[in-house]
């Protein structure tokens, strides 16, 4: 696929009347990776992705997808990308298999339609008109339409929204296979566990700008503190314990005999706590380390919950 980024956005600005939806946003997506773009409603993530797909023109800044301008060079780019939309773009009377075969015929080396339908649980509704498919079936068909042409890069909008657990797992497995085959995946999702499970990189957008980016592990590891909890006899001398711990560590007895330490929780801190307990005749019970989740990071950065 060549060197450089699969998707490159620099200084993107997009306005609607007097409202600035995207305000100088920068974004880079490496080839063969899964990148999740997260943000509260109105953050600018949808406008950003639609601009990358070529559906909107930037007011300022540059966008390159597989090295091409998605608006000016759309005819060259379209055969190389896949786009999953949440709604629209499908004739309600067309049958599921007909749509997939038609889409496959537009590409030189498509996936085998029957196999793809079976993978996504669509084998029994190939002759069903789109309007009669359930919401979950329509969602799975949209995913199939996006990937059947073996795209080099695919945009997935809420790929598992409204799916039952089995169908959701099938969708996740398909995304992993795309990455293993070298396909670049850009997905937007309201499900933090989906981003944490699938993404190599996460980009959090708020106020039209990127406010954080990195792997899920890096984002959850940095910034705010983790915590260590344990139980022991009530009324432990926490001041004495804190003297043995690194600066910046806090301790509290949340309930009689229930303690929480917050700070840079690492193996050394755990060893120090257990050593202090041994020296003071305390038998700690139920020691556990609570690490931040991607949802914790999101709420800290945006102060908002993701809502579908």
C-alpha cells in the first residue's frame, strides 16, 4: 500500500453558518490499523469522518485518504474504500443478496458473497427486501456492503449498534480479520468496550479538536490515578502507612476496615503496602488494583457521557 499514513488530516476546519463544527483538527491513521474516533454528540467527529469520506468539503485544511483528496479525486478513491452508513443509500425494495452481489460486481476482487452473508448471519434473508429486514439485519447488511469489495480502507459507523451478542461478536471478528489482512479501519462508536477491544489507536474529539490520542492501554495508563483497595482491621494508622509510600499517594478508609490508596499504583507500591501490613501485624484481605477504563478517560477529558 505504500509508505506514510493511510489517512492524514491537517488543520481541518468546517463551519455551518456561524457554528464551527471542526476547529483546526489534526489526525493521522497508520496503514493496517484500527482507529476508533470517539466524542460526545456535537464534538465534530461525524463531520470529520464525513469529510474524510468525501461527503463534505473542508472550509480550511487538508485531507488525504490513501494519498488522495477525497473530494477532488473521488473517482479514483471510491473503488479503494468502503463506507458503512447508519442509514440511507439503500433502495428499500432491493433484496439483501441482490445488493451485495451488485456491490461485489463493482470491484475486481470482491469477497465471496455467500460466505460473507453466512459469516454475518444473513444467509437466511438473502431474498428479503431491505425494508422487511430487522434493524439488526440491516446493520449487518450495511457492514457487509462496506467490506465486500475488499477495500484498502473502510469507515465503519457504529458497526455493532443494535446487534445481539452473537452478531456483535461476529462483527468484531470480521474487523479483526480485516486488520490481519492489512485493511485500515476507521470506526466511530458509542460503545467504549468496542473501542477498547478492537482499536490499536483511539482518538477522542471534543469541541472540534483532538483532545487525546493513543492506544487504549496508553490512555488508560496515563493522566488520572489508579487505585488499590484492601480490607483489614478498622482504624489502621494511615498516616504511618503514607510515610512509607511515594509522594502523591492518598489513602482513605471508605468503610470500617475498607481502605483505598490512589496514586501511581505499580508493583513497588503493592510490595510496600504488604510489607507495611506485615510489620504492623495486619493481614490484608481482598487486595485489588482498579485501573482506569477508556470510559473513565473519556469522562475526564470531555465531562460528558457518550450517548447513541
